[in-house]
C-alpha cells in the first residue's frame, strides 16, 4: 500500500495529543512525494534511467510506481524487447492498482464545496490513465492478438478517464469567465465526435478544451523548476535557429498564390498556461499530464493507415491530429516529465513520421498559420528548450540530426549521429544507430550502411531479418560497383558477392519471429517474398542468387523510407545511376528476362519517378508513372510479386498534382479569374489519386504507404477548408 495511503489512514489521535499531522502537513508531504517522483522520473529524459530507477525505488506512492513503470516502458518501447515489455506490464499493473486505492480514498475524504479545478483524486485518475495507455501500447505490440484486444480495452478506459478530467477543467475555466478561442469560430474546432467511446470529445462548446488564456506576466517566469510555468517557447530575442547554430532550417520550397478565399486561421496551441490558474503543483501535474496523454492518443490514432483506421472507428476510436498536436504543444510548455514526453512526441512526429510524407502545406503556409506542415522555428525553439533542460541526453542530439536530414543536409546529420554513438541508455544508442544506418544508405555509403545495420542486430531485436536484408543490399551494391569497375579486381568482386549472398540468405531465416497483432511484421513479409522470388529466379535462369536480383533493393528501401526527399542533387544522381538496368550482373539472356517481368519494371519506374520528381523533372516522373498505371493489375498478384508498386504509383501521381498546386511557375499562363477553377481541379485530382490508394485491397506494405496517404488527405482537407470548398 502506498506511503500516501498510510498518512491518510493514520490512527486517530487521543484527546490532547499534539502528534497528529495537520491537514497542511499531510498536503505538504503529499506534494513532496509528487515532486520527488516527478524529479526522479525526469532523469530518464537526461539519459539517466538508472538514476531515475534508483530514486524512484525509495518511494512506494502511485507516482513513484508510475515513474518505475515509465522507466521500464521506455526501455521496452525503444528496444522492442519482449522480456522488458513483460516487466513493464507487471509494474504498470501494480501502479494502476495502487493509484485506484488512493483515488477512492481521496474521493471519500474530499470536503464538499471546495473550489478546485479538478475533481478529488484526479491526480490518481491521471496516473491510472497513464498506466493504462502504456499497458495498451505494450499489449498492441505484443505478439498475441488476445493481448492486443486487452490493450484496446485499456485504451478505451483511459480515453474515458482523460475525457472526464478535461471536461472538469473546461467547466471550471468557463465558470471563471474564460471562453473558447476566436480562432476556432470558423469551423476550425476539432470534430472528433467518435474520438472516445463515450462520445464526449465532440468539438462542442461544452467539451472544447482549446481555451484562451491571458499570457502570464513575464516577471513571474523566473528560472526553471520542475513544476513551475516555463513561459513561452520563444521569448528570447535571439531566434532559436541561431541558438542551434549547427542547424540550418532555411526553406527551399515555393508558395502557392494567395487564394481568393481567406485561409482559416489555426491556433498554434490549445492554450497558454496561466500561472494564476495553474500554480498548484498538483494542478500543473494534471493539466500537463492530461494534455500529454490525450494529445499523444489523438495524434497516434490519426496516423493509423486508412484500412486500419476504419476498423478502429467501428469500435469507437478516431484520431484528431490537429487537436492532438495542439494539446502536446500545450503540455510541452511545462518543465516536468509530462512536458518532456510531449516535446519528444512532437519532435518524433515532425522529424520522423512527417518526414515520410510529401503532400504537406508549404513552409510559407505554415508560417501563416497552416496546420499540418512542419513549423521549423517552433520545433527549433522546442529543441533548444529541451537541450537546455536535459543537456546530457542523446535523444535531443538525435533529433537535431533528424532536423538536418530533413533539411537535405545528410552529411551534417551524419556528423552529429557519429558523435552521438554512445548513450548511457542502450535504447537511445539503438535509435541513433538505426538513423545513422538510414542516412548512410541515403548518401550511398555502402560500407557504413552495412556496418550500421549489422550493429542494429546487436543493439535491439526489433527486426534482425530486416537488418540483415538491408546489410545484404549494401553488399550487393558493393558487388555491383566492383563488377562494373573499369579496373577489375576479381578478389574484391568475389568477396562482396559472397558476403551479399550470406547476408541476404540469412535474412528470411529470422523473419516471422516478431509479430504485430498476431501477424508477421510487414517488412519481414516483404523480405521473405523478395528472397523467395530471387531464389526461384536463380533456379529458373541458372544464375547465382545475387545475380538474379533485379531493381536495386537498396533504392527500393530508400523509396520506402522516403530518402529521396532528403537528398541533394548529387545523391539523387547516384540513385538515378543505381536504378539503371546496366547495373545488373546477370548474363545477357538472363538480364533480358529479368527486365521483362512486369512487377520488376513497375518497382524500378516508381523508384525512378520519385528521384525525377525530386530533381524537378516532373514530366519525366509522370511519364514513368503512366507506364506503370497502364500495367495489368493482375500481373501484381502472386506470392512473390512486388504488390506495392501499383498503389505506390497512384500515390506518386497524387504528389505530382500537389506539387503543381504549390508551385505557380508550373501552371503556365492562367487568367486570374480561372485560377481558382484550375486549383480546384488540381486538388480534386490529387484527392482522387489518394482515394484510390486508401481503398486499395490489402498489400504487404499498405501500412507504410497508408501513412503517407493519410497525411496527404489531412492536407487536402485543410486546403479545401481554406478555400471554402467544404462545409465548415
């Protein structure tokens, strides 16, 4: 039983006794317990997970148990290690039970009529919801479908609890005279009527949490302490980009012309924390925690691919990306563990998930308030803030590298990643190494690509099959380079060929050991199909396995991780050469038969189209995609066919249409009065391509393509609203 519980249920004092603690003493102890737990838990964000666990074991309150659960959860989720996941589940269950007892006690002992923001025991309800959310994530990542279903049940309970806390906050603030933000009056408010099973998050005034606060007096900001208001993200006179001098966030994209319609303004945050309202440490913990938890949920659910999101909507879950992001920005303003996790979620979203997408608002539109794009200045400010709070953490340096990579500065990103190789947290080291492996692939450094992916096998067991496969792809490129070199070195050719064969053959033997919702990981299915295809082709053509490979598998991986979006012209030209049929090593007749395979042609042309698009050759890209779209759909059906190529070609056509929307110089001469009609037709064209992919039957990599499609559909929705083409 918790230490706090012991305080509350202490024996009744005898008359005349002076040893009984007063209510003020009890509250002081309670706050000290909460603050100690938060301070120790925050050490995780400074790469000191061992120090966090040591401090948290000194207490047994629900807050300490939650901190221990977070420590184990972070170890498990960053490393995808099954044993640690089980330990995390057990700790979180213990935390949930302890918090439930304290919640009931707080409700029984509450004094009626108290003027408080949240109902009695809300801090424990938040702890329970936190534990349930982490348990749900672990359950969904578990290999058992039964466990995953239990996870969805916990997710539902967490949704309901968080919604109740937010409704209480909204009711209190409205009672104090605060009102909904005017920026949401034109239909901007979240419309997630099915966001929770209870239907409470419906975007109406009764549940709208996007409230307008007055800015806190700057004189109150002071220095950072774990539970105090941290002030605005960018209050310094020096721009955050300058503070991160090694980062270059200059935009290279062009804007679209101003529309005849006025774009809908978008609030950059759900609320500005008011130190006069959220000054109590418990209230700060609840407010920042609810925004972090609920924001993360809404964001993650909004990223689910269309096919899976339809299933989730049936059982009452629907994401709301805009509201989720706003809530995370709100939480990130607080200097505590909740704010740090919210900041990490935001940076992971913008530097990670959003980097897979192509159909986004332009940088200029984002500066004007457009939702859905990459707010460079704001993310840079957040990174400065997190680096200053947690200077010893490799997580934030890792995010700096991803900012550079997304700005097409891959070489600079590699320098940071190489300097950030070792962390006190092995899970952070694993993340850093995986990113370094990807960037090495994007810059065509095949030796580093091979070595970094092989090191991934040592650092975590997420997907050894994929790691060996991509390492084999690197060796295959080395083999092809040696094979086509003007100075033939037979020993070098043999060495790379043998190593490529060894790595590629090993990959499928490890596939299927990790599962998601009782199914094999999509990339491992992809790897197994590839190797089966090459082995069958090798036997049919009478050539060695590595000579039976067609389209550069390294370039396929680059396309699937959207690496072309991060490349400069030099790297794109190297990709263009790597995709040439001349790179094949099979003999003349065997090469001819490989080139004749429909899905092989399609995969190559889709990858080439992405390269041509990034080089600015849109007509060439469209011509390549037209050749794929003309292919018979039935030719892509089969146990070893590359079934991703055709839906990917449809998605690429949507990207080309969107580029024309955003770049006025590509439109040709258009009368001003016809411009709106032209824009409407192009946006509808983009939408139609996305709709086709969203409704596509299941294929191996539908989740990976689906994430890009979902982001594109959100962007189209924003654009249409801004032009008055949809109902408010």
